C-alpha cells in the first residue's frame, strides 16, 4: 500500500515519493534557499511516522563556469 502517504522530507518540506521496490523509492528534492548546509532527511510510509536514522541531504550552490 504505497500511495501519496509515502513521502520524503527535506527539513520541513515534504514531497510525495514514488515506490519502485522494497529497496528503492524516488523523491524529487523541493527548492530550498538553504545551501551548503546539511538538511535532515527522513522517509515516511504513512505520512505520520518518519524514519529514525540520522541522514542529511545537502543542497549545493549552482555552479557557473
């Protein structure tokens, strides 16, 4: 039962996750003004309880050449 309640949270912003298989989901990171700083990342299968592992996501500044 993976549906719109399967979500990824990047700090305080939550997005819907796409379930691929029991080991793999896809989440598209939302826009953030916070860059080059670790943002807490969690996963929820029911949009209520989040994963407990401490994982961080980093937004990086756009590189210009």
